[in-house]
C-alpha cells in the first residue's frame, strides 16, 4: 500500500468550464499528483443541486474527464472517477447530515449567493445541504490536502469543523484533518465584464470558456472592462480589471504578481498590455484544447472511469465501514 500523502478534489459539471476553473483548480492538479496519491472526481451529484438539462449534464461530465486528461492527469498517479459511480458518497452524506447544523449551512457564502436569486419557498434542499455532500466527498478518501479555488475554501473549513466535532464525539481520529490548498496566484479569477464578480460557469457573463475558439478568447480579453488610466499595477480595489488581467498573466506564467507588475512597468497602454495577456492565455489554452479534443474523441474515457471507480470504491468503502461501526450501525459480512 502506498504511503504517500493523499489529495482529493473535483469539479461539478454545471456548464462549460472557465479560465477560473482552469487556473484555480485544474491546472494545479497535475503538479499535485507528483507529490500526492491523487483522487480527482467529477461532482455530478452536486450538479443536480440546481435544475440542469440531462443531456447537458452528460456531455459536461464527459468534457470534464477529457479536460482532466488534457491537463496532464496521469491515471497511474491520479484516480479519475465520477461521484455517482461511488455509492459511498451518498451513504456517508446520509450519516454526516446529522452532524452539521442548519445555522452553519445557512451561513455558507455559496448558498447565500445562489439562493438570493431564488424564491425562498423553492430553494432546493440539495442546494442547502451541498456542503454536507462535499464533506462526504472529501472525508471518504482521508486526504491531507484539498486543492481548490478561494470560493471553495469556506466549505473545506466547514469540513474541518465537522472532523473536529466527529472525532471529539467518538474520542478517536476517525477522519484525518484535511487542509484547503489554493494557488498562490489566481485563486479567484474575476469576470472580464464585471471584475468585482467571480468568473463563474453558472453566471457566464464575462467568462472565458475553455472551449472558446482562440479568436473569441482574444476578443474577450481585448474588450475586458478596465478603468480609464493607462498604468499597469495591481490594485484590486481601484483597478479591478487590470488587477484581474495581471493575475491571469502571473498565474499562467508561474510568477508572482510583483514579478508580473515589474514586467509591465514600461507599458502605458492598456491595449498593448491586453494583447500580451491574450498571447499568454492562448499559448497555454490552444495546445490544451487540442489535447482535449483528442481525448474526447478516443475511447479512453470509459476505461479511465472504470479503473478510477474501482480504486475509489475500495478506499471509500473502507472509510464508510469505519464510520458505520463508529456511530453504532450494525456492520455484518
Ligand atoms: N473564478 C474562479 N477563480 C479561481 N478558481 C475558481 N473555481 C471556480 N471558479 C473560480 C474553482 O474551480 C473548482 C471547481 O469549481 P466547481 O465546479 O466545483 O464549482 P464552483 O466553485 O461553484 O465554480 P463555478 O465555476 O462558479 O461553478 P458554478 O457556477 O456551477 O457554481 C473549485 O476548486 C473552485 O474553487
């Protein structure tokens, strides 16, 4: 058995993946698998928390697997699987839902943001309880780290509270304490049309989609909202648009914001700056898109998912059994 530390993360197939998903999550998964035994899943059950067309859900799911492979996930290092292929996620969810509180769940930013746009009477229970399922997703694999973008940090913090509560209640280390790991640069990519808002696949205004044609990506960057000045420096409060583009450039160049800023100190035209940012985005995304198309059209996806499912079920069932015994459920052969 492998003694490496473990990592777990996932993406929900609610729409076309964005540059935010790429920089905040996907891009980091490849690095993580070099140091951690890695589990990466498609959070398809989470996608049901808001109404979604079944056909779109299926094709988004396949897309994400192809994106994982295109991002360089190696099936010998990372188990890639579907959440719905591992029944233990739903089973652990049924247990953990009794260990989290209404007050905690109602304070989650994602729930508040998404439900604010809805008629109170029609807010789905699944949307409210989303973080419980996310706790189950994480804890089944006993990961040391959970690589996510900044918006998911709060859910991982809630999971940490749950681990503390659960382990204390049963006076045993049933769950290992997971830690959210966000990228140093690019943990919250903002919308290009409103850089005070997160770039989000379910609110697609101002998004760069990973499937956008290169000319569309360039056009979107060239018309990104900025302020009226002409100097390039990082000031998210007063220059959110320029700061967002700097962040994108720095993240894709694997340099700090300060280094990116220094690079542009002699440029005093936003147009010239945007062109360099667009070149950088395309340099990264064009080969990525080619690999994605190859994976989407060959037959490896099902094999990858079958192998991932077997490994995930093995680990998940071990944890589930341990939890069932701990809480007093009668486990028998
Ligand atoms: N704008 C972003 N910047 C950096 N990271 C981001 N992530 C999402 N948006 C950004 C990270 O991508 C991973 C997958 O996210 P998810 O699909 O689980 O859902 P989410 O966090 O709610 O992301 P979206 O794109 O906004 O989805 P919808 O619109 O469906 O709710 C996570 O690690 C997330 O932090």
